[in-house]
């Protein structure tokens, strides 16, 4: 028993050290957001003055949270829906050029993210989706789809074909087998894809900076980045730190709620059959 505990000690030390490294910046930021800082709304003592500044900034914190929620929800819905069907097609069907098409899909990951934003900005203008949350969601979903399709393909390939064939023999069509048999089996992969899409959309700054020009439509990361005092354009670091805390809390909660499915989703392709 003692030998086993001693054998696990290096793993526990390493895990504890990594936890400290990742949690310390967040904890320090949370403490700084309620601490006194010169030139901020909280100049003495500890309190929520910086959060009040954030709440009243420009269009208001609730407006920015709503914008981020809408963009994240649309991005997750689009990414999960398209990658579910795409991953199913690549995993279960045989058609000419399947592998080449899959490689071209993955090749999008090798294109630098920022280089595509200007062409997409022009394209969205022609589609009358410029400066809109829907257009921003389409762009964010597009960048998530290669990885999401890859994840869903390996999730479907990990499900034995016999399950689907049994459903087809029992009278289910292709859509029925997908909905009743395969969808529950690949739920961890779907949750992993949805979690990645949510985190990417919630925290993205570059795409809103290029595609959104109306401050009332800005998501929270863009609003936090442009948060400034009215005098001489000095950055209000207290309110900015409060904004970082508000940005981080939903991500932490979602990850903690879904971490079990997240790990299972990544492991789904490790053991096939």
C-alpha cells in the first residue's frame, strides 16, 4: 500500500504543479479585479467598483454578454450539426474522392487564421451579413469544422458497424439508425466538439475585431479589449481585469460540467470495435 502511494507521488506532484501554473494567473486576476489600483473605480480598499465600471461601459455588460451568448450558441449549433453529418458520411459511406475530400477539409487547419478574414469580410458584405452576429457565427463555425469533422469521423468509426446493421435489419432507415443508435453512441464526441466550438467562439477576439464595426454588436472579448477611460485613452486595468474574470467564469463552469464527456470524446477513437 505504501509502495503504491509512493509510486503515485510523482504524478500527484506533477499534477499539482500544473494546476498551480494554470490557476495562479486566474486567481491573481480575480484578486486584482477587486483590489485597489490608481486610476480605477476601486482606488482604495477592496470592492466591486471595477465590476460596476464594466457593467456601465458603453452598451452595457449585459448587452455584450448577450452578444457573446448568441454567437457562441449559433457557432456550437452549426458546428455540431454539420460535423455530425460530415463525420457520419466520411465514416460510413464510400464515394469517389472521399479520402481526398477529407484531406482537403483537414488542410484548412494549415491555413493561417488571420489571412482568411479579409476575404471573408468581403464575402459577407456581398451576402449582406457584414457586421452581423450571424455572419460572425458562420465564420467561427467554418474554422471549427475541420477539427470537428475529424473528431466525429473517429467517433463514428469507433462504433461497431454491427449496431447500425442490426438497426437497419429491424426496419430503421439510415436516418433512423443515426438518430436512435449512433447518436447516443457518439454523444461524448459531440460534447467534445461542442465544447471546443463554445470555447473558441466565446473567447475569440480577432474575428469580431475585423467583422464587427458596431459597438452594440460587439461580443464581450472585443468590448473588454477596447475598454478605456475617458481621459487621454488610458487603459482601465481594473475594469479590464474584471472583464477577464467575467469571460473566464462561464468557460470554467462549462468545462467542469462536461469534463467527463470531454475525456471520453477524445478517447473514443483509441479503441475501435
